[in-house]
């Protein structure tokens, strides 16, 4: 059974930094694409960043140059380093692991609030 557990969310002032981490159980991690999504009330969940099994990355235009996604296959973790945070980055952030159309898993979410 696969579980994803996020950590690292919280309250930060504009311009500040946070680092989110997602720990995955199970044995499919190294073959899966890992991603961070975010969602605000009333809006659809949106992709923030993705890192493939070959370490190729993709970022939403709104976070390019500010956020960095990384993975550690030895620890089954994926991190999201968020710098220069803005109020519009406020959202619940979700970790996603996808190895196939069947093997698609979500974490419970962690709140990030950017406010002075």
C-alpha cells in the first residue's frame, strides 16, 4: 500500500522561503513521476512542478526561477524548495506520485500561507 506524507508547510512572509517534503512508502517510487500540485478554494488543482524518473523537470510558469523540485530515490522523498514566496502562492500543496494510470497516488495536503 502506497502512502504519501507531506511536511513543511506553514506561514511565511512575502519574499520568504519554505521547503516542502513528501515521503513515499512502497516500492514504485524510483519508477514514478513525482509532482507537487496546489489548490485554492474555488479553483482547480494546478500543477506546480514535476520531476520524472529520469530527473527531467517541469514547472508552472508562475513559479519558474523561484521553486525547485528535487527527488532522492534512496530515501523515497521529493522536495519542493520555494523561494521568493508571494501571496498568490498561498494554497494547499499536494504531493502526487504517478507510475501509471493505475498507480496514481496523492498525499493529504499541507497548507502554505504567504502573508505579512
